[in-house]
C-alpha cells in the first residue's frame, strides 16, 4: 500500500535535494523520502520487531531501487 504525503521543507533543503537528484538520475524524490523516513524510524524504533522489519525492508528497497514487493 502506498500513501501520498504533502510536506513543506525549508528552501535550502529543497535546493540540496534538487542538486542531489541532478547528479543521480536513478533517484527521485519519492525514493529519497521513503529511504529517509524509513531510516529515521529504524533509528528511533519503538521496540516492535514487526514494524522495525517493515521499515528496514522499505529502507533497503529504496536504497537498492527494488519495488515494494522486493523484486530487483
């Protein structure tokens, strides 16, 4: 399942993201935000192993550009 988010970020952060994406055509904003959010949740986990595994899966999938189903 995918959920859309509408967020506001500081302009300097947006500029940095655009510069990052300009140098890495294989990335897009969805992939970067999914990886960043998943990493944040992994680093600040609540102790629920199932949720930690799900966050780890999303992080690795985004990092290695796999689909949500784990296909390469």
